[in-house]
């Protein structure tokens, strides 16, 4: 990998942070000319239905 293609530490730290703080979802990294230009996070919150009059329960553990 040439120095032109080295990934900036700030970008690496951001990606790691996003991955460590997501339970369900996606982290999408966009690259243009061998450079990271954009990072997107899509997080999902899942809920389990309960029977009868019981309330919804969040599956993610929160």
C-alpha cells in the first residue's frame, strides 16, 4: 500500500467507534479514488410482539 492509500487514523477510529456502538444494523464505507469519502450508519431497533394485552418488548436488550 502506498502512502497515498494510507487510511487516516481519524477515519479508522470513527469506523471502530461505530462498530463498537451498534447492536443491529450496518456500517457502510464509501471509497473514491482509494480514499474513504463517507461513512454511513444504519441502526435497527427490533421489537418482539407479545400475546394479548401485553406491551411490546425491545429485543436489543435495552
